[in-house]
C-alpha cells in the first residue's frame, strides 16, 4: 500500500531517534522553578501572586493577559521568591515568576488518580464546557508555536470544522517525547481526541503517524478498531510532515491557502498528541498545564532519555540528571536540530513548548563555509510551501522588505529544509527569518494604522 504524505517538497534528514525505546522517567523536582509569563503566542500572562506568597502545585500564578493569551500555573509548591526578568529560550530577558520549591503539595481540586475517564461517562460536558475548561487550564499547542488551544476550537466567521487531526508525526530528528506519550498514554490521548471532536462539533478524527513508529500505529489501530469515527493514518516518512499544513495535505488531501488562511479554512483542526493528552487532563482531571513530556538527547549525552518534567525546571538540572554536559564544544537546542532554538544558557526553564533538549556535538553543529549560490534550485524543490528560498534569503539580506513581502515570505514555516539541502551552505533560513520577522512587524504596524 502506498503511504500518504504531503505533495510539495520535503527532505529526509537522519533520524537519530536514540531515545525511542527509553521509557519515560519522572524528573526530579527543581530547587527553584522559573515561570516565564510569555510561554504562548499572544499577550503575556499577568501575575496574580506577589513576592512571599505561598503556592501549591496547580496554583494560578498569572492570568491570561488578553483574548489571545493563556494563564500560567505553578508546577511546584513553595514560596514566590520574586517577579523579575530572566533569560528564556529565546535568549532575551523576559518577565518571570520565580518560586522556591518547598515540598510537593498539590491543590486538592486536581484529581491525581489513574482512573480513565471517558466522554460517554460525562454527558454534562457540553462543547462550551470543554472549551472553557481547556481555556481555564492554560492549555496551549505543545508541538511548537504554543497557540492557545481553545482559540483553535472556535473557528473564525466563514470557517467550519469538519474533522480533528491529531499530529503524532514527530518528524523532527532526535525527538521522541510524542512517541513515548503515544506508547504510554494512548487511552488518554484517544479520550483527548474525543473531547476535541465534541468541542469542535465534528464526528471525524484522524491521528497521523509516520511509519517509522510502527508500534505506535499498531497500538492505536488496536485501540480504535471498533471506532468508525477515528482513523489512524500511517504516513510515509518525510520532513516537515509535522507542519500543520503539510499534515492536513497528507491526511485529508486538502491544501491550506497562504496566510492568513489556517487549517480550519479547509475544515481541519490540528492538535499535537501532547495537546490531546493535556486536554484530557484539563477536562477530566481538572489539572492545569504545568508538566510535560520532554526528551533530553544527543549522541554524546551519557544517559539520554524521556522525562515527565515540571515546567519551570531549569534545563541544566535535566542535563545533569542525564550525565551532564558532554566534554568539548556543544550546541544546546530547545527543540530538535531542524527547528530548535540554540540556547545561550542552560539555566532557562522547560516551558509549555519544550518538547526536547538536544545537545549537538561541535562536529554535528559546525556550519560549513558558505559559498556563492550555484543556482541549482535544490532549495526550491524541497520547500514544502512552494517558495523560492534563494530569492527570499537574498532579498532579506539586502533589506528589500517590499520584495520579500511580495514573494510571500510570511508563508515560510521556518522548517529549514532549504538550508539543509543547499550544496553551497548558504545561510538561507537565517536570512529568511530576519525578513519574515521584519515583514510581519511591517504588516502589524500597517494594520494598526487602518
Ligand atoms: S540550493 Fe543553494 S546553491 Fe542551490 S539555488 Fe538554492 S541557494 Fe543557490
Ligand atoms: S524554511 Fe521556509 S523557505 Fe525554507 S524550505 Fe522551509 S518553508 Fe521553505
């Protein structure tokens, strides 16, 4: 059988999934936890605690700062030390709430039992109630951008959801946290999908998984064998299949138009498996989003693995638990080697979007000297968005913002496929990111004036 995949571009980087069969461990509590107020797309959260306040696991620390925003909850019990600026994974100092950890006392409202709840057993859960619980719990997309989940469940005027697609692709090299989650919590993910389908008022759900995870495909197929509303879709391995638009194309054969169009404009609501799990916990267990699955990996890491981590834990503590920083020059990434962000400090905390800490050796991370473009068009042929990366990168480097806007730079999903494939080692993505950020700022300013 020919496996489905997306139709434009794509590459096949080395997988290096060295932690795939390492069962998840619960990470140790940190000595102090750092909670950035901006862990999502949209307005930063606004603190509701002050220095000296006592908090428990699950206590609200900061409320949503606007419609597109999300609250932040404490993952630890202890005392609020201060609200101050601290470096986060972006490399910038940003407002954070810092809590000194004392014991491990949880809010009593959180159901900590392992009993599996089902949607059928809870008829009181209306679509509106599900959306509200997801919003109150601070659930955001856990596979990348960190968009507040409740907003995706409320399509804009003119758009109508027809299905929910769960993203179990995990196409980024090295990362295995989603795979472990599927293997260890398939039942909860499936209830999470049921909740998302009910909230979106659709009766069709899909879970897209690449065929390099045959055990996860088999397990989920077994568990959904008698459910005609849910289809497990094995996909051919290709990067960046985990991109929302690529996944929609692969699973339901519809192409999402250029921004501002989003998947729901073609009928699909896409959520990551981690988000489906968080939705289950938020709605069924009254558990706010304060911990997540994270991979700590790298070829030279002594004991790489997958961890259930309290958010706010400094990444250094996880790296130390895995045997410490390998000798030599290393590059530490929040995320994987294709889309991850290089860290300036390992003191930065694990946040809602931290799916991996990847430590690359100097030889893996070292870039080759860029040479002149040989006009081979390889970057064009691999671009999953049908863009002309060499043109965008050149125009961006010349600060020709009008040109890059015309050439649709805002459609770039920053997958890095162009840079990965360029035989002349051009820093295409670096320049495209500069252009995209600038053009998006220009568009925002223009819209604000209107
Ligand atoms: S892949 Fe590199 S060398 Fe080839 S056209 Fe693109 S920028 Fe030029
Ligand atoms: S980074 Fe942007 S331009 Fe480059 S291949 Fe990905 S989508 Fe295309």
